[in-house]
């Protein structure tokens, strides 16, 4: 699969994850928030909690599960981008927040709250 088709698939899965989260009561604030440090797929509010969400999709388990693809290195990037988001939006680091993962395969969506 070429890079353009991978990006289209990723965008589609992020929209699917956003729709799922919205149906669960999460208000989506940002899609694909990018800065020079990296990207966060979705940013939302779950009640009073600010949630940074990584979306991972696997069409098969041959390369491991979708959740396993959120490596320690990826987690570190997401944390740095989240800190920049807080700074750039003048949000106190005292605000309740968490990092979630939406792990998707061809049959299911699994929402892992407070994944890291």
C-alpha cells in the first residue's frame, strides 16, 4: 500500500474512532493535531477530563495487535505533543487528563482508557 493510501485509510479510521467516541459521550475537540514535535490523532473531553487519543488499526494480527503498536517511543512523542497543546492553548497542567488508545481491527473497536 502506498503512502497516500495509508494516509487515507488512517484518516478514515480516525473518523470512525471519533464517531465511536462521540457515541460514548466524548466531545472531540481536535482531529490530527500536529506540531513540529509530532501528532496526536484525536483530542477530546470526557466529562471534565481532557483526553489525548492515539488511534491504531491493524488489518491482521501478523505484525502484532493494534494496541502493541503504541510503543514507549510513540507514547513519549504523544506526551510531548500534549504538553505543547496545553501550552499553546493556555490550559493548566492541573487539568485532569489522560492518554487513551483506540485499538481497531477488521471486526472490533477497543477503547483503552488511561492506556499510559
